[in-house]
């Protein structure tokens, strides 16, 4: 006989996404995985910052979410972009340019729901398990909770952080809504950007460095761990402020949110990609209303073509060494420009 607690209604999940037309298929697939793997929760509220999603796609997405008993609230990006705080947010012009990725940090301008926690999730993700436990995570006095970034190591000195500080990935952010609002974090975000200028992930790490709770790795299981095992990873990256080998192995077995990230210039939904997560993406894409959409072949820079060839012909250990060096140089070059 099933445990009767399985039938108990779970607390609401409040989820935030943002997308434009370029990432809308990834968005829809991520939302599909969220709804399909959280069926026991009868109250899933999805807030979507719409930064140019195709209107027909948005209509399809709304119907699909409703068919799985979710609720969608669409927030046009103009509502945020016209706000005086966001207007002063200077454009980033470095190597890691991402047009409006910072909008998620101003969610409280448009969302007035009196919720305890809000979970931001990047579009390039698949949710493989129940998220209810994450919403009960004790964040202490911290404003947000994040998973440590898997790639950035000692180059954090170029970002403006002491090498002893942990560095987090902004693909998944758990907001303590009351603390975020009470401490005027949106205003702090805007001021920091005006003063220093950087991508939103760096900004969060620098501005809120003492107010970020470390979430279990399984809530943002990043691409590199799909390529190399825990031992190979630790040999190459030699992290001081990171998860233990036991924690990495546990996350590998129990990953709840898998974060694809672009790999050798391609996403798992691009035509002809060799992305290590392409089969995971396909599994959920095939369950969506837009599964008949044809994949498009994206133009990639010559450096990524070279990386792709190296990925095919080199031993994995050697490729990861080159991949790590190239990523490190990109971060250093990007932040030196600032």
C-alpha cells in the first residue's frame, strides 16, 4: 500500500523564467520537465519574463501549462526595462555578453505575490525530480541560495573576489522574497552595475558575497560533470571552495536540475550538435506540443569548430585540459576589459 503522505497536497512552487525568441523552445522543454516531474504539487505558479517570445508560441505554452494544471503569469520585459532602476542599468560589453539576463534580479518590480520563496531557473535546464524539498531549504540569514559554479576557479580575482570566497552559478537562484525586498536588493543591484559594470552572475557574487546560501549541487548539476567523473574533475580543477567528491557523486546519481550550458558553441537543440546532454533534452522535447519543430543549424565561431574537432579526436582528459584553459582565458580577457 502506498504511503498516504504521497497524496497530501504539497506547498506551492513559485518559479521564475525569462526568455526571448532564441531560447523559447528550450524554455518550453524546461517547463514541460518541471510540470511532468512535479505532478504531486497542485499549485505551480510560473512567472515568465517575456523578452520577445513569439506570440503563437506563447499561446501554445499557456495552453500546455494549463493542461498540466500549472498557472502562467507573463511579464513583458518592457515593464521592467522602463522602470527607473533598470533604465540606469548599463549594458555589459565584454566577451560574456547576454542582452537582458539581468532582468531576473528585478523580479520584485513586477511580481507582488506575497510569497516566501521564488525559484529562478535558466531556460537551458531539465528538471528531473520533485522541487518541493528545495523550497523548504533553510537559508538562514541569507538573501538567496545558489549552487557553486563548476568551471570558474582562481580567475575570480579578475571578477573582484578574494580567492578564498566561493563563486556561484546564476542558472538557478532561490530567492528569500522577504529578505530580498526588505534589504532593497534590486536597488543594490542597479547601483552596483552603475558603479562597476559586469555580467549579472559576477554582480551577484560580488554584491551579495556574504548573503548567499550554498545549495546542494543536485539543484544545478552543470555540464562539465556530464563530461568527466568526479575524480577526473577534481584532478583538473583542484577546487578549494567546492563540493566534496562524495557530494559530486551523490549529485550525479540524484540530479534534480540539470543545467546544459552551451558546449563547443552549441546547445542540445541545435542541428548537428554533439552536446553531452542532447539525449536528456530530446526525452522531454518529444513530450511537448512543439516537438515537430525542425532543428536549425547555428553558425559557430571558428574557435568552436576547432574545439569540436578536438572533442572528437582527443582523449577526454587532454580535451578537458584544453577546454579549462580556454574557458579561464575567456573569463580573464572579459574582465580585464572592464
